[in-house]
């Protein structure tokens, strides 16, 4: 079983829809939770990060962490065609004496005009 | 791409040949990383560096070596390329190892090993 599970999609939604992207994890040591956006043939770019449980909002994006359920989400409101990309969740925590980052495999999102 | 360049951007090589990929940063960040990205596996850490001449292994380091002789440059070498090393390679930098939220990625190098 992978430490971080993420549905690969693809997820196709109409413009203006609310998008929900999710990851589950198994390692209780994870403390930081991040979401990256990756456009085709580009490097990942950090969208949001949170520490511990709760919600964090940045414009149309909301990141949510539920440590009790080991479940994190990214919500995108009023989705735009420019949001079409692959979204990677990532988590970090102490593992074997050093900070380890584990990435999900990514969910491909397509927003249709 | 936050002052990170990778070279070459694309490379085709033959099995058994050595290959060196270069990552160059202009941010003066202490930490540098090499990842590979493959379908179904996501990003996996190959090696990382926490300073000049200070490097350590990641989770998929077999068949790879790294060197960092200057703060701004981090080299990844495939000692004898194999087809299983066909992948997209990303370099990343961060200000501090414990704060992964500040990790920035380069544009990637697409490597095909025939």
C-alpha cells in the first residue's frame, strides 16, 4: 500500500464548476500538507500548504486537512479552463530521522469551456 | 521557475552510456533535490544536497550519483544508463529542509534511454 493515495482521474468538469480533489495517507508522522499544480511539460508549482488540521483559503482555492481521517482535499471554486492541469498532493514529516516529502501520483483535471 | 534551469531539456541516449544532467539555481538556496517522475509513481526523490559537497540518498538512488561543487549547481549522473531510467527528471530547491512548503521545481529534463 502506498503512503499517499490519489485518484489519477482524469476529471473533466464544465467551466464554473466546483472541483474537489482528494488524497488519503497512512503515515501519521506527516505534518505539512501541500498541493502542487503541474501544467503539461512543466515543473510542479506550489499552490498551497497547510500545517495540521483545518482549512486554508487562497482566492478560489481552499485546502482542507482532516488528520483524524488522514484525508486532505483541495477545492477549486468557479473553475476556469486555465485550471486544467495535473494536481499533486504532497506531505512531509519526520521519517527515519529526516524530513521526508511524499507525493501523490497526481489527478489530471480538465475544465471544459 | 524561480531561477532554476535544467540542461539539457531533452536527451536521447543508448543503454550503457553515462549521462549527466545539470541543475543551476540563481536563488542561493541551500537545499537542492533531484526527483524523477513516472506515470503511476508520482515524484520520487533520487538524491538531495544540503550544502556544497554534502549530499545524501533518496528513495530511488540506485544507478545514480550526484555532485555539488558550487552552491548554484547540482549534477545528476546516470553511471550506465538503462531503459528503466527513461523518465522526466526534475530538480528542486528549498530554503530549508524542514520547510518543504518552500520547495520550487525546475522545468524538467526528458530522458529517453534506448
